[in-house]
């Protein structure tokens, strides 16, 4: 049964990700809230991969305070929201304490549409090669514990849809555009394809294939 409650009201608990619309194998953008050694909260956007409805994986870059806090405490909250300002504030620094709500020993964001507590079950540090070169990453596998829904409809952020919408909007402008503008649109497609292939699901890839075929008419 789907249980939801108004933000900041009392809450009920579930213990898997089904009710949040998170799909196995996909990558979502969340905000991870941890506790610093002085007891204050820290928030930072982090991508998560859904390993199963009860397990998630994070890849932390070197120098991340979140990574340090997660390794220290072994437990944290994963906040799901779509609010752009909160994402920016949590990237440029940690927001003020008024943004957070205490939940037992842990903090979560007051503006979260949903959040869950995650407990570290495996921790690994190792190099990963990407387009920036080789980086030493901390890989955290965590078990989903309490899942709390604060609004009825939760929309976990997956970046594929934004790429697809951009590519689609540009497609609808091709007829009006001169060749120079068309070339600008065409030049954006490889980056959008890279993104969709990396973070999208099968449907996203199928959608992008349809768009790509239409783009070929304008080359
Ligand atoms: C949408 C988004 C997703 C991000 N995902 C990750 C990630 O998966 N791993 C990571 O180490 N940093 C990621 N970052 C970058 C961190 O959020 C950023 O470096 C932040 O300042 C780290 O804060 P911290 O030192 O408090 O952990 C992401 C940033 C954004 C905007």
C-alpha cells in the first residue's frame, strides 16, 4: 500500500524503494544528507544506482565530505526532490541548519518529497576510468531501511528525460532554422546520446533512437 503524508506531518515507514518509483539498474540524482563530526548536517547532490529495491550504490569522488561522513557513521539519508534552488545551494556549499529536520540521530531535508535511510553494507576504494582520466572513487553499497514519503507523487530525478526533451524541442525547430542553427542542434546530439546511454533506461534509449533518425534528415 502507498502511504504518503503532507510534508512536515507525522510519517509512516516502508522499507523498499518500490513506492518511490525508483527502477532497478537506473541512475537517479538525489541529495545525500550526512552528519559532520561536530554533529551539524551536511547535504550534497549525489547520483545513486538502484541495485535492487532494497540496495543502492553510490560513487563518491575524492575530497567529498559526504564520503567521509558516510564512512565514519555508516548511515545517512537519501533525499528525493526536484527543487532546483536546493540542488544549487547543496552543491555550492551546505545549506543553513533551518533547511534540515532531525529524525532520530539523522537529518533529512525539510523540502524532500521523500527520503530514506541507508545503511552501508560494503565499502570499496578503487580507480575508475572515465573521460576525465582515472579517479580514485569510494564505492558505497547501502541497504535501504526506512522509506518515508512526504507527498503523494514522488518523481525521482533521472537526467535522461531532460536530454530527450532538449533534443525533441530542437527537432521541432529544425524546419524553421537556417542550416547554421541546424548544425548547432546537430552538434548537441552526441552529448545528449552519451547522457541517455549512460543514465537512461531502455525506453529512453528507444526514444532517442527515434529522434536520431529524424535528425538525419537535416544533415
Ligand atoms: C546532480 C549532481 C549529482 C552529483 N553526483 C555526484 C556523485 O555521484 N558523486 C560525487 O562524488 N559527487 C557528485 N556530485 C558533486 C557533489 O555534489 C559536489 O562535489 C559537492 O560539493 C560535494 O559536497 P560534499 O563535499 O559536502 O560531499 C554531484 C553534483 C550534482 C549537481
